[in-house]
C-alpha cells in the first residue's frame, strides 16, 4: 500500500488549462474516487498519476518519493482501462500472466520460436502459475483460464483486466471508468466485486467515474471536480450532507438538492413572502448575513400534503415518476423561484421524494412542507455554502 500526494498539479493542452492547481493527499489503503462530468479533467489527472500524461507543473509523490518525472514502469501502479485492453489472441491465462512475463522480458523474446518457448517457461514456472491461479480464484475466473476474450461476457472481460492488474501486486490501482461499458445490472455486481477486492487485497485505489452512485457506494473519499478544479474533497457522507457549494449540492443526489430563493427581513428568513421559524444555527447566519440566500433541501426531507399549514408552500403537480419503493414528484410552486446551475437557469419547480406508489396525478393541487431544520444555506451570488456551526457543535 502507498500514500499519494498531489501538490499544485496543473495540466494544459495548447495553452488551455484542463487541470488547475490540484492539491490532494490519499492515505494508504484508501479508495479515492475522482468524480465529475465529462471533460472536467478527472481522467487526465489519473493519466498523470500513471505517467501516461506529463505534468505541466506541480509534483506527485508516492510514499514520499517524487514520481512525476519517472516513466510509468517505475511507478509501481497498475492501470485498468475503460476498454478492457485485453489481447484478443491470448488466452485468459496469458493475458493475466502478461505483466509477469514482461517483467522478465529480454530482447530475444521477439524471435518467434525462442521467444515463445521463453514466455511459456515463465508462465509455467511455479511462482507465476500459483499467482495466476490464486488471482483467478479470487475473481471466479478459474474455469475460463484457457478461453479467449472474445468468448467472454463484458463482466468477465473486466474481471480479466482486474486480474492482470492484480498479479503485478502494485502499490496503487488506477481505474478509468472500468464499468461504463456494462449494463446496469452487471455494473451493480461489479461494484460489489471491486469493493470486496479492495477490502481483501488492500492497496490504494484511485477510481475515475462520472456516476455518482459508484462514487457514493465505493469510495472512502471523493474528489468532485468541475472544469479542472476540485470543488470538494471528503467522505461520501460529508459531500452529501455538507456540500461546499451549489454545484456539489446539485451534482450529488438523485434527484438533486432543491435550491429555493429566500429573502431576509430584519434578521428573519422569508419564503414566498412569509417569515419562517429557524433553528438557532441558521437564525444566527440569517441575522449576520448580508448576501442574498438560497435555501437547500434534499427531496426526501420535504413532504406533500393536500391540506395547507402556515409553513407549507402551495403548488401544482407537474410530474410523477414511480420508481418502485418510492415516487419522485415534481411540484411547480406558487410565489417561489428555485435556482439551478447556470445552464439550467431559474425555475419554479422542486422535486419531492415520497415513499411508496403515489396516487397523485399531474395537475393536482398540493402543499409542500419545508422543514428548515434540515436546510443548508448558500450565497445566491457565488453559490458558496454559508458555513454554520451545526457539525462542530455536534462533535
């Protein structure tokens, strides 16, 4: 296992920055997920770790040893590609053994007959054979060792790619969206397998994905990126419950966090023109703050009622999605605007998650409950979280 430290890492292509001044520290044995949309720089950052891309500026340290100027072969990292990158003419056994063969590579291995004999001798040596068989057993590949990749399913091919990385026994595993080519059911089972693999063999994992479910279920820590900048670095729970800005709040969660525009009046919070009672921590922020506010609430923390009360917001059902154990309801509010990301603009709709199969229909009149004790506050102008002492007090 190894720790990884990135210090002021920058990367530009043709003068255009794609990774901008990133500082991260990954402890030994951690499972770090680099999360973000396409084009945010997460795969470029992973390739710089592996040595497949040069660093424009900054330093990469592995266990305190600087490695950003070393070739990939000297970094003791194994890379699992999105496209599997298996050799189609080789059996599963030979694909898994290939890194061990290349470790002992000689120039005369290119001579057809002599090289073939030498490679088979390495593959059949007791140490290599035992390592291949142990790896195949862990990944449930033993019955497939003598088959070729074209005869395997997508999930089986991905396990072969994992096995090829495992036999190297590297200090760091790097994975670039390895599950994106699989169907939904297979992705779920492979997520569990990779998580179990991390627990069983240890090692430090760095995993790139755009799928927040993968990030939240697999990672011990997440670095959420946007336009080459890390927006928040923390545990899945921290990023979900304590988002650093509106981008994080809207990216994490399905449906994402609702952001309601609010006004202040003599230290009070106004929603739809009505004053709202606030918990003490939020009341202090509202009293001391001068900037326009956004109130953030997760859809499952809001509720629906057919009867109004003094704190509810009136609205009309715009959409109902039944997803089995719960229903997702879109409600168009009267007198309240909701803020989305810049590309989404302003809206008047909130998403509410209710348990079970909802009998509500499009056009129904409802009232949305807004429990402000579950709310977080953001600066409407900058999108940054307005810090509150709730977590510190709980500690």
